[in-house]
């Protein structure tokens, strides 16, 4: 897979996971709860995930989630933003 396509795919997954948790990453950045560097790190961390298909299935279920799934490489960050 082309590296830029992979980064785009995982950026989308990070954003969709945040949306599922009702976390607005744009607002979190404006409120200084996550930096641009922190977002970039989250996307790059996601690119190393072994559970991409499981994640896509979880996101396809629709609805809201109270916390990121255990397999999510960004669960610490996302769960902190949910409870933040």
C-alpha cells in the first residue's frame, strides 16, 4: 500500500473512532487537550495496528461507544479525551 494512502486510511480511522466516542478532535486541539503533533502521533500509532479489520467492523456498527476498544492503539489518548 502506498504510504500516503495508508496514512490517509489511518487518519480516517482515528477520526471515525473519535467521532464514535463523541470526541471532537478539532475542538480538543483548539482547547489544547491534544496538539497537532499528538494527533500525528496517534495516526502513526494507528498505522502499526494489527486489528484494522476488527476496528473497521467496530466503526461500521454505528452508534456511540463509551470507550475505545481494548485493541485500539490509541485507547489511552481517546479514553482520556472522553473523560477529559
